[in-house]
C-alpha cells in the first residue's frame, strides 16, 4: 500500500509501506528519504547521532528487507498519528527536543511578506534587536 508520511519538516507522498497494527515498515531507502535515518550495524543513524537497537527487540525494528519507522519513533519518544482512512502517518518531535527548543530562548525562523510583498526572514536579523507585533481577531 502507498502511504503519505509527514516526518518533521519532510512531507513524502506515495511511499510504498506495510502499515498494519500500528507498525510502519519501510524499505531502507525509503526510511532515509522519509526521515533521514539509516539502518546500520550499530543501530539507526542520522547525521552524527546513532541510536542502538535493544538486542532483545531487534525483530520489532528490522526484518529481512525493511525497517519499522513506528518502532524507531517509539524508541525516540516521538508521537505518531495514523489516519488509516486516508493512508497517512505523521510523526511529531519528542518531548525532549521540543523542551530544548522552547527553553533555548531562540525564536524559530519564519518568513513573512512586508506590505510590498518582499519576503523577510527572522534569520536575516540575527544578532539585531527585533520588535515583533502580532494580533488576532478572536
């Protein structure tokens, strides 16, 4: 079956996956394309981080030619939401990652247009004082 997967900032449509019983089995190439994680002998690795797979639970994470992204997300503390009707899965950030972002005192980068339509990103103003004004109609 094909599944649409949202993993962090990545949105990948039409991924060939086995999504049954709360598991999401992907081919190794799709695992990397969807999430950035690769399966290696030492565990699952992404950039400079490697997460070892508990030896007693190896069959939950890896089988002959596929990896269980749902099990990896569970190991990392990432919440997962599945929409079975629309064949879609969404993975959120772990509470630890979210807490670090919220306590860092660094505002997340975003871009907005000015009145002339020119885009401005907060990152262009790093190390400068910025005054942000927002409002809501409710």
